[in-house]
C-alpha cells in the first residue's frame, strides 16, 4: 500500500450540486479501493486557462492509501466520466 494524493477539477456547467455529486462518487470509489485519509474541498476557483470553454472549476483534493494499481483505474474512470475537467495523481 502506498500513499497518494489526487486533485480533481469538476465542471460547473450543471451547477455546484452536480460537482458535489461527482466528488461523492469518487470519494466512494477511493474508499472502496483503499483507505481515505482526507478530502479537502477547495471549491469554486478560476482556471488559469479555458478548459472546454469553461473559466471556472470545482477543485477537490483526495489523500488516500491504496494498492499500486488503483491510481491507474481511478484515472481511467475519471477520463470517461462526464463533468471531470482535469485530474492529477501523485504518489507521496
């Protein structure tokens, strides 16, 4: 088991409630595959540049411990989920 941190930026086109639902979905995915240490909601932030014609995103930071193959699965699920603008997964 290794420690990881993941920053996700969710789209706000469907509102903050939709972004919070996505946050809970990924929180449950991390909990089912590892040990979630903390979830830090940064909230609505202005993006440095437009992503899919959007100027703002909803930022969330997950700190967790998981098996080495889980981050690849998390990244795969994030890439096929509508409403996820960007992800960054780092091994601590």
